[in-house]
C-alpha cells in the first residue's frame, strides 16, 4: 500500500467509524489515525542524492541513503511537528502551502543526516527542538529532552508517545501513535525489511534488546515509517540469508525503480514475515547462517543470530 492509498483508506475508515478527535492527554489514540481521518496528512520526502555524503550508513552495495522527512499536523489548529526535517526547504514549503505552522521538531537521534535541517526550520518558524534527554551537545539547540513514556502533543488533537530505543545510537527516540490503526516513526532503529547499523555510537546488543523487548511487542497492524528508504536492498539481503522467504520473494519485484516519495508502507506484521532481523528462529535462515559461521550450534540463541546477521549486513 503506498502513501496515497494509505491516506484514502484512513479517510474511508474514518467515515465508516465516525471518528472524532481526542482531547484527553492520557488517550494516545490520536496521532496518525485521527489526523488522517480529519484529512490532515503525513508527508514524506526524499532528500537529494547528495545527502548520501552526510549519512553514516556504510556498505558498498547501498543503492540509496535518502532520508524520509515527516510532517504531522493537527487538523484543528494547523500546528505541525517535523520529524528529522533534513530537507528543510521542502518541509517549509509544504507547511506553507497547507497553511500549517511548524511549532516543533523531533530529532530521532543525533546523526547529522537527521539534524542538519534544524537550524533552517528554527530560523524560519521559531520551532522548538525535541530530542532524547541524554543527547546533550550532540544536537545543538535542544529545547526539550524526552524519555520513554513522554507524550509529545501537536496542537489540540495529536499525541505521540516517545519510546527510548537504543541501538543505532544510545540516544534514539521512536514515536508511537496508538489506536485502532497504530503507527511507528522508527528513525534509524527499524527500517522496512531491515535494522539500523550500530557503528556510529551504537550497540548491537542494545539494538537486539530494543527489537525483542519493545518493537516486537507492538501490534502487528502498526504501520512502520522509517528514517530511510532501504527497503529494496534490505529485501535482497533477506533473500540472500533466507532464499525461501515467500513474502520477500513476492514483494521485491514490485519495488524495482519505485518512487521513494510514495514508497510502500509496511506493517509490523509484514515485517515479521520479511525482515530478517525479526525472523531469528527461521530454520532456513539459521541453516544458511551456519554455513558462514560453522561454529554456531544447531539451535543458536536468538541474540546470537541477530548479532551475526548485523555483522553480515555491515559488509553486504
């Protein structure tokens, strides 16, 4: 399902259910679902190809290191939150065109390809910068630090819960919108069909824990909105490690030359079918892994499988 189809489905579902905006701070059912129902939209863009020079994602076979930039707006007030607005020009232009005011910026983590647009957006709008409470000077001009369980309010109707998700870096925040159709803004922790790297201030052990103890426990119907468009190459990695993965086999041909600005939105349920890092018990995956690491036992621990996969992905 691409972004346009997703928005149409949300509008249709809203009409059927007669959804209303929520105003109670304790109710986290607003966010993506309510704003889409009220015809506000999530917009995602790709940065220019040159942005690859500013990313930290290595690997000679990376076809793209383009960033997604998100705006989430309150339909009643027109206030908007920008998530990792690297392409500040497009974010500002889109907000102006729709009559939205960017009042807040959320940086999922400290890498420059996620913070590089902050200064321009702040200069143009006066937006407040939000980031992990322990990020310190690694992000300039942070106005408010957040930790697990904190709620970011956007206008009168949108609320997003912060998740403390270490691994890619040790100060990484994901945003979760709860409700009948939940959504996860996962930064560089979870990608469509992949997982973030850990060699610029991260820890693969903590990334594993984040996946198992937090992400895997979210509802299967949660839509995944990552920080980068790596889905095509990630699916190729899945098939290199698990050649009989039917879900990846079916999806990969549909993505050849896809437009990343309207890229397919996966759910966590789908990720559990096609994302190698969420399929640690797959018999064929383990058998293939033991060909590369013959010292592994016949039934290795899930953490070991995860770490070995991340090791292989680093140079794939």
